[in-house]
């Protein structure tokens, strides 16, 4: 297939959307598909309000139209609901080009945190955006169930994976973090109001809290929680070593659609604690035995009481955690992506070698 992917999220941003697209594009090209990206670095842009490291394309319509037409795709995949996503959507509708979309981010919840308005005020925009999509890809069963209930669809699965060579139980733990008073409780991700970090840093469970990441809430949190350890952003082997040094990974967000960092932590042998919401409930499971209750023993815990979730998660066996985390494969996730797009354009386009 000749696939154009339009996304408002791209490097140098560091988040689950960018990671997912990078891994998927690499594998698509490796299988012979021809992939073109439409991303913010190709346009004049401005910092996104409240998220200065995210650049929003300014009036991308004309440039986007020229780039899409010049590439002549078999199908367009629109990854985000930002200016580039809307521009690609308009071009596809005008030119009768089939397209798929993905629901990566709960923008209604994020907007609610920032504005004080109800998230329900923003869902009609999401329905309008995804309505013409031939297929809406979503990572987890609980997210797909919610989207269907909100009139968004048809839906198809698109899960996530890990770099098994980087995140595994053989990683050497970060010596400084491992030496902190235990248990070492770690969070990895964006440091922003919607991530629930006050719940994590203010919880009552004993131990040292470690925050890995950067974001607009970092200065305030560092001042408020001076006993916590803030490492800043880590990537690659340094991130893997930080995971491995922890006794428990705490995921306090109530607004993420997946939470790739949970799987990376598990693959490093670190149990996960979180709330019983989308993401943790699909990965850890309501009883800690996986999203479908398929595991013999728990690999973490979810609870409305975060202290209780941490206490139970710490009882999990690290070998069980590592085995479960390793089961998440980018190749399997790419299979799902290709299947969804191939269903839309027809089987004759699915063979990348023929399309090339």
C-alpha cells in the first residue's frame, strides 16, 4: 500500500503517540509498504497553549493538499484531531479518498482539566471529526466500548508494543535510584496536571517517589514535594535502567487511553499500580491478572485507593511481570494496523511489495 499518515504529534515530542507512529512506520516500510508522513515540521507552526513543546501547524490546508496529492496514496491514516488532521480530513472528503483515523488521546478530558468545563462539552467535536472515517483504530477493549457508546466507529483494534531489546529483565538497574530508601515507587511520563501526579506524590504509602519526565507542572511539583526525586526526561538505556531500579511503577492518570509506559515497566520486571480506569484496567486487569484475567498470578493491582493498589502490586513476582510485558509486540500491533487499512482499500493493496 501507499499510505500517507497525517499527525500533529511528531518528533521532537516524546509521548505514546509519537512512539507508536515511529515503530509502526519503521515496520510498514520494512514490509514493503510506501509511507509518507504529514507532520508539524513541514509547516509554519506555533506553540500549543499550555503545551509549549508541542507545535501546532498554522493554516496547513494548502500545503497539506499539495503534499497528499503529490504522493498519491492508496489510503490516508489520520492519527490526531489537530490542524493537520483536520486539513487531511478535508482533502480526503473533497477528493473521495478513503481514510482511517485513530483515537489516541482523550482531548475532552484534557480540555476539561484546562478550562474547568465538562468534558461532555467537547465530545461532539470528536464525533464530528471521526464520523467520515472508514475505521477508527483504538488501543484497548474498554476504549473501543466507550467510543461505540458515544457514537464513534466503526472500530478496530490497534494495540501497542515494546522494544524488547531495550526493556527487559536483564537491564542493569540505575545504581542511584536503586539505593534510595525503599520501596522505590516510580512514575514515567509527561509531568502535567491531567496525569494525576498529586495523587501519586501525595499518597500515604511509605517509600521514595521518583518522577521521570518533563512538563509544565514540573516546577510546581518540585517545590511542593521536596522529598521526591525528579530526574527529568530519560530515554533509551537510561530509562530502562530507571524502570529496573524501581519496586513498583505507579500510573495515577485517569485520562490515558493506553499507557505504554506501563508495559515498558512490566517488561523490566516492575509491577504496576493504578486506578481501575481505561489503560490500567486493560493492561493490569481488574484483579491484577491481565486485561482478560488470563494470568495465573498478578502482575500488579488497580484500586480506587492508590495506596491499596501499591501495597498489592508490591506482592507481585517480578518474573511474572517481565514475561507479561514481553508479550506486547510492535509486529503484532502493526499486523492490526495493516489489517484495518487493508480492509478499507481492498486485499489487492495489502501486499506492500506489489504496491511499491
